[in-house]
C-alpha cells in the first residue's frame, strides 16, 4: 500500500552534495512505500542519475517562471501529497502550486556559517509548509527563526554500494590514512599536510611508517599545486604519501582498505556524504569538526574530532588514533559498519522522512 505521492524538484546543474541529498530523498521515500517522481534540470547529472534509478518524472529546461503552466499541469497529473524543493529557481516556481505540502531543503555551508536575517529568511520561506535539514545544528538555527516545522533528517546512503569488504581490509601493509574528495582549498589538504608531517615525526621508529593517500579530481587546486603543497612540508610522493586522480570504480573496497579516514575540510561538510560512506565501510573517522561533521560521531567507535586543537595537539591525537585503528580486527570493522547502517542507510532515512510527512499531513496546511 502506497504511503502517498512525493514529487522531487531539483534544479541543480552539478553532482553536488545537495543533488545527492535530493536523490537520496527520492530513493529513501520509495523504499518506505511512497510513489516518487523526480523532476530535475534537463540533461543534468541529477536527472541522468534519477533515470538510472528508475525514478520517473518530466525534466525542466530551466525552472523559470515561463514553465509555470507545465508545473501546474504536471502537478495536476501527478497529484503529489508532498513537493520537495532544493533551493534553486524551483523554490520560487513552486509558488504556483498551492494547496499541497511544499518542503524546502536547507543544507548549504552558508546556512551554518552566515547570519540568518529573521525577516528575510521568513519571507523567502513563507510559501513552504516545512523545512528539511540534514543535521541538528541547522534544525536549531532555523527553529529559532521560522514558524514552520523544521525536520532534521541525516543523509541516507545506499548500503548495497557502500559496505565493509573483509577481503580489502589489511591489503595496505602499512598504517594508511585517506582523504577523499575534490582538490579544493576548502578541503583543507594544505593544513593537513602539516599535521601529517608532525605525525611522521611523532611516529615510533620501530613501527612501519604511515602512508597518506589523497583521492580526488582537480577543482580549484590542480594536482601539481597539491604536490607543491606536499613538497613544502618535505613530504615525498611515493614514499609517505600518494595521489590518485580520476574516478575510482571500486570505491567501497578502497574505503574498506583504509585504516583511518580523514575529513580535513575547513568549511562546508553540512551533508557529510563522504564521512557516512567511510563509516558504512567500517572505517573510523578523524574529522576537522566543521559543519555537521561531529554529528556523524554518534557512536564512540565512529572516530573523533580535532576541532579547536593546535596542529601539534592534532598530530598527537592522530598518532594515537591511527595506531588504534590499524590494530583493529575484521570483527571490529564489521561491527562499526553495522552500527552505521542503523544511522545512515536509505532505509533509516526513508522511515524518518515518512514519519515527518505523516505528522505534516495530519495537520491542515495553510496554503
């Protein structure tokens, strides 16, 4: 029996974290028994991925006001109980479809770091029935400003794709740290190189020297620029660190082979996709603590944050945590991955979304 009909509108042009959250919302609701339609920007990564997941729905060329007639026509044919909006022009366009639940997602870095002017924020959200956020920190920020319900639901990950691979664990013959994500100043590679250099100085000489691997494609930093940052810290590529660019096909297996995952970002990390993926692969985290990262550490086995520590103290903590991590058994890794499933799976996300929607539908919307 269907729970209802949900319509996802997402105008994102890129495969961003918000696009990931929109797709996960659709897939999670479908797992919970909802009929789901996904309307993305025509020929965008989000639209292509939605069709690969067999999510039906017409795309839009730009979500401009000129498409209001198409929007109303589709709304009439789909008959949604809830419409999800992800912050682009679709949020304005949705003013043309009253008398339905309109749920606005907020999960950008500026939502955590910038001042939220109460009047402007309320005006921008006045046509929305509720606000969906990926973390408790955003729930607390918006709850103090808005009249609408604020629903905190963490991102759900496909556990069929991201899970612990016992055969991969232990493949690296030395203690291994990994940083995964685009090469960008916001990801904090330069600062972490300094911490890693101090780790190498602290590491006992009778133990095998650790390895840092960075996996990512160039964005606002090129591979050559990253290499110069490492050279400035007297790190030697191929000896104590290495770089892998391009797409990784067996990502879950590579993650599972990691002793300790590092999220070194200096900002952003509001949705925390990579942190959750590592945990589902059984890998503990060493995180900078920006954004919502510390909310991923819901179990004491999930790792630690070095927020607020000096580089020297962070290196000391990293030395301790890496040594602990590289001595773990497969059973410990499997237990961590299982614990993560109870928090970060699509099934859990779907149940939480469905429960929140039931609460909203029990009330009469003001549209």
